[in-house]
């Protein structure tokens, strides 16, 4: 997996985690869980996903 693919997978997982959290956990968790599993399979940690989301503005 190339760096660009890894970055896209990280972004996709982080986006789904962010959307789920900002919805008050009201969105379907299955897409988020699948994205997290795929990310972890290629070595992306939950901490990396959390770090990616740390600097997001509240209104995204």
C-alpha cells in the first residue's frame, strides 16, 4: 500500500469517526467499524485517527 492510499484510508476512517461523534453517536456505526477495521489492518492505529481529528474545526 502506497503512502497516498494509506493517507486516504486514514482520512476516510477519521471522517467516519468524526461524523459519528458529531452526530451524538446517532449514525449507523457499521461503516465506521468497517473503516476502522480496514485501517487497523494496514497498521493505522486508533491514536493516529484521533490525532487526525484533533485539529478539525467544530463546524465540519
